[in-house]
């Protein structure tokens, strides 16, 4: 088989087909999409835009079949359960002597450099 030309006998060739589904299956598919993007930290308006964008075939088809009200409910539920999570990153000082009182953030037992990090500067612990 020459490079770039598909072989009709190749059992691993990708073939797309449409699978008919019921409303409950479409609703479950929409829940999976909403949950996936909510877990990735997407905000509710951004997930709703995804469902309304024809370039995203699966979510868009669910939007067309279920309607905007149902999709809003599904996305709101996913956002409530998995919501947007905020993280704060700290740059660790080279040594404890480089940080002032209260400047050293609480950390776990190891920092990214593999050294031991106390839980609090004053030794009080958290």
C-alpha cells in the first residue's frame, strides 16, 4: 500500500457512521460533554457556547435535538457538581531564610525540588 492512499481491505481504517439514539441517550451524551468541560474548568457560558457551535458536532446535535432549555439545565447541573476550581501557584524561595514572616505559603511535606518543606514558618503547623 502506498503512503497516503487508504487500503480498502485495512481492518483498522476509520469509518464514521451515524447511530440512531433515543432522547434519553442524547441527554446522557449531553451530560457527558457538559461534565467533561466543567471538569476541565470551563465556565458555564463557555460550555453553553460550545453546544451552540456547529463545529462541535456532538454537542451541537444534542443542542438541536434537546433544545436550549434542556441544555442549560444539563450544563447548570454539571457546573454545580464539578464547577470551576481555582488554583493558586506559589514560587518557593530557595531557602527559608529568604522569606519573611508570614510570606511562606502552607505546603505539603515535599516541594517540587524534592526537599523537605515545613508546614508553617513559625513551626506551628496547620
